[in-house]
C-alpha cells in the first residue's frame, strides 16, 4: 500500500524524460534540414554554371561544323574558278596571234608630240595658278587608281580581243573617275583619253556574223553556177537539133558550093574575137565546184581568225576561178562576182590604237 503514491511520480518523471528526448530529436532534425537547404542553395549556382558551359560548348561545336561546311564550299568554288581560269588561258594561248604592224616611227613621233604638249600644258597651269599658292591634291587617290585599272583593262580588250565597244565604255568610265578625283593636274591624261576615244569611235566595226552569212550564201549558190562544160553540152544539143542531113549531089552552083555547104553542115564556122576559155573535161565540173566550196570555207576561217591577208587572197582565188571556168553571161555568176568584190573591200582586222600613252601619263599620279 505504501508503493502506490510513488507510481505516479515515476510515471511523471518518465513522461518528462521522454518529452525532453523528443524535443532534442526534433531540434536535431530541424538543424539537419537547415544544413541540407544551405548545401542545396550553394550547389544550385554551380549546377547552373555547369549547364551554361555545356550549352556554350554545344553552340561552339555547331558553329565549328557550319564554318567547316562553308570552308569546303569555298574551296570547291576556288577550284572551279581556277579550272575556268586555266581554260581561258589555254584558249588565249591557242588563239592566233594578231598581225603586228611596224609603226615604230609613228609611235615615236606621237610620243614626242605628246611629251611636248604635256610640257606646254603644265607650264600653262603653272602660269594660271596664283603666286604663293600650290594646287592642292584631294585625298581621292583611289579614284586615280581606279581610272588606271580601267584604262589597263580597255587596252587588254583592244589588244587581246579586239573588242572596241567595251574599250570605249571602259575609257569613258576611266575619264569619269578622273573627274571625280578632283585632281587639277590630270589635264594631259584626260586629253590623251579623249584622243583615244575619238580614234576608237572612228573605227568601222566589222560585222563578222553578217560576213559569215554572206559567205554561206555564196556557198549555197555554187550548185547554180553554169560551167563551161555545161555550155558545151547545151551547144552540142542545139547543133544536133538544128542540123539536117545533107546529101552530096548535083547542085546548080557547082562542086565548090556543094563542098562548102557540106562542110558547113559538119563543122561550125565561128570567128573568135578573143582567146577562147578552156573547155572542161568530163567529170571536172564536180571538182571545180567542190574547190570553190573549200575556198569559201577558207575565207570564213580567215575572217574569224582576223587574217586579212588570207581573207583577201581566198576571195581573189574564188574570183579567178569563176572568171576562168564559169559562164560569165550567167546571172548567178555576175551576182557572185559583185558580192565577192564587195566582200574584198572589207577589212576584217582593222588596226586598233594602243592606249600606252594614257597609261604612261596616269601612272605619274598613282603610287607604285
């Protein structure tokens, strides 16, 4: 009976002890959560930085791949351009060289006169400029370099390709560039360019396509030509039709008249006013027409190759053959001879001016 009052005390002490232990455990759990959140807060920026670096590396790899693809395309384009340049160089090497005319004396006189004119013009500019003041050079040297490049290109077009129209356009652009440069000391250059333009614009351009077509039309007319062999055949056929059999017998005019009439029926008595042309042997007509076709083809080649000597020599041979073997009374032959005479007067390789004087003058205002 004495133990009963102590039992509640013991239970109360046990409950207090368990409460203290529970509060200690909850406090430790709260501290652990706080530490975890702190570590998580510190690790989040690191994880974000790692993700950003990875994304940048991915973008860098994509850019490197794209640049490599563009580099391959550029290499392929450069290879194609090099191949095209090689083909153009081969064509230039294979093209026939133009006939050079010895005009050294004329060029020397032109150079001397140009130098004297440039000297006089320079003195005139010095006299016109106020004393104590010098002609200012604007900072537009690149315009003069552009003009020099255009003049050089025009000279190459003339000497290598004979392209007069393009050379005129390039010279006009060069003159405009010189004007835009604002340089007041380039009067001699502009005058030289003006002289070159007047010479180029005075050149009669050769219609090569039209000449080629006219020569082709002459080739098509060859089959319509009447040669001397055809004339002889027509004459014999007409003689067989018109001649009648003649019998020798007693004639009122006597034996001499009978003999003369008999010979007249067998032979054709004709007075030649000039030396007769040679008659053609059988089968030679085709050979002559084929030779005329070949000579016309040679004329077309000479026109394309700008060989003026071969061009006129071929036309002269064609004219000689027609006068020798063809029937001159034929209308086709007369038309062909007139066409050949007109074609012979055409200069298929006109002399073109050299732009060396303009290049020499403008090079004095451009840096080396």
